[in-house]
């Protein structure tokens, strides 16, 4: 049995047999460094993004092409002001709401019009046209808790949520809930548009909902319900490849991740994959988690091969699993290290977990 990359990813998500371990490191601006395009052009021009990602894929032959660049492309639609540096990714410099009660003026976005969402959708369409049915495509997508924070600024958001969770403020919950509803609905619309454009994996990256930033109880009260709303709406649209990615050590909340409704849970390199597999079981497809710095950026092809093999062994041989990076791959990661990651995945049959000549 020989599968296309797209079939391999789809089977891995469903927990069905594959010919080798699926592999999809989470890569955006690695494509910039590899192809030599200007970073600012990459995150503002779908043609440039497509060209760069296709060039990277030609060199790696990974199973997933990730379309995206930064975390500001939706936020800009709300009125967030961002930087536009030639060689740096955008960063938010000003939020649209100066106080929490101003979020009531903000409404959900149109993905075909607002921010840089149209750039991402166009790039997905172009990549799909270029690769046909042979390769899986992963969309970008900022999670509802993180996206809501951009409306008033992340530090202010965490303060307001923390004060409410501690019972030290009154009268703010409606505003916080409104911000989360607006963020969730905007992500729902964007995810549907990405799916319709040809993406297979629809990303919900809720970085600010990390256990490094909020407690498990805060996650359960203010993040999980809105992630569940997003994933349910996506399922109702026919989306079968929804993905939850939250940075940091998520071990304490992995069981809640399995209850989020995501089809794939991608874990950071801070999480022990064997523990994650034990907690999650076969409720979701597991993805991860080669260390982005120690192995991919600073390692060697030999150390990346070893780390990749260890990840596969830690999940029991690769069934219902996609070999990935712990988080976004750093821009200057050596291409040889990424090729080593793909090479190991291609050499291991996920059912038997045995290595065959690559």
C-alpha cells in the first residue's frame, strides 16, 4: 500500500492504517529563509507565500504544507495596529479597545474581507491548485482565548480574567464573555473559509490558554467552552481535520483537550509524548513533538533522527499519530535537520513500528 501525503494524513487522523508514519513539522517562515523571499512580502502577499512554501516542500517532501505567517492576520481585522517590518513578523502595537467595556462595540469578522485573512485563504487556494490531491494543507487559526485578548491587550486581558476568576471584580464577566464569543465566531468563519479553500487541517492555536499562563480551572471556565464551540461548528460544516495547539506543558489539562472536540491535539516539546498518549488514548490523533530548539534548530541530522524515532516509539509505533515539531519551527533551522525528520518518518511502518530501509 502506497499512499499520497494527503491520504496518509487523513488516515492518521482517523486512526486508520498508513504505509509509513505521517510527518508535518509546523513551518511558516522557514520557507522564507529557504526560498530567499522578503519576509514582509511573505506575510502580505499570497503569491509570495505560495511560492516559498512550494519551494520548501520540494526540498522536504513532508506530508503537510502549513499556510500562515504570524498571529496578527485576524486581529488586524478588529482594528489592532501592527508593525510592518521588512525582516520581522508583525507585532501588535495598539488594541482597538482601550477599556474592557469597549469590547461591546466589536462584532465578528468577515474572513473574505477583514485583516489579512483573505491573504491566507488565497494562499491555501493557490497551494491546493499547485499540489492537487497529493499533499495535505494546514491552515492558520488563532484560538478564541488568545484572539479575545488582542481586543484589549494580552496583559490587560489576563489581569481582567484573573481578577474575575479570583472573585475580586464584579460586572466584568459579560464583557469577557462577549469578547470570547466574538473571537470564537470570527475563528469559526475563518476556519470554514479555509476548509472550503482546500485545507485539510484547520488550526486552532490558543497559545495564551497555556498552563504556563493560566490555571487549569481558568482554562476550563474561560477557554475550553469556546474551543468546544469552535470545533463543534467546524464539525457541523464537515471539517474532519480540526487541530488544537496550545504551547507549554499541558499535561494537567490533556484530558480536557480530548474533550474539546478537536480531531488532532498537537503537544509542545515540554510534554512527555508517552504520558500524552496514555492520557489521550485513541480519543484524538496525537501530533508532535520534536524539540524545536534543541533538536531542529541546534541539533544535527543524526540527533533529529534519534529524537524523531523516540517520539514515534513514545506513542507506541506511530498509529493515530503525526510526527511534528513541538511548536513553530524557527526560521533558521537547517534544512538538513528537517530532511532527517521526514526521512525517519518515511522509514517506519506505524503498525509494526519497525524501521525499513529509506
